[in-house]
């Protein structure tokens, strides 16, 4: 598993999309950030495999609306069954 050091904004976006899928416009409003900043972070997080698009469609204005959801890796090192000692 690769470790990534994220800043506070990236972590806030991940937390918001962990609760339920959100659009960039919703994230912008929730976090008080400009839309372009949120889109840049979403593109980065998507390239890192930490968020993915769960729904996309053409809105009334003809633009594509995408809903993003966090896709956080699970550390399974502690879940391995212990081997019996002889």
C-alpha cells in the first residue's frame, strides 16, 4: 500500500465524499472553496485512486454533472489470521 501525505483541503474533500457522493458544486459550497480549486483537487484525488465518479449525467445547462465518492483503501495487515504456534 502506498502512503500519500494529503493537505487539509484534500482530507476535507475525502471526508465530505465519504459520507455520501457529492458534486464539485456541492463540495465548493460546503467547504467554502472556489469551484476550480475543488475540481483540481478532485482530479488529483481521482488520479490517486482515492475518489471515483459514481454517477454522471448531462444537466439542464448541457454540462456534465459528476457525483464523486471516496474510495479509501483498507489496511488489511491486522486482519490476517494468526498462525498457530507449535
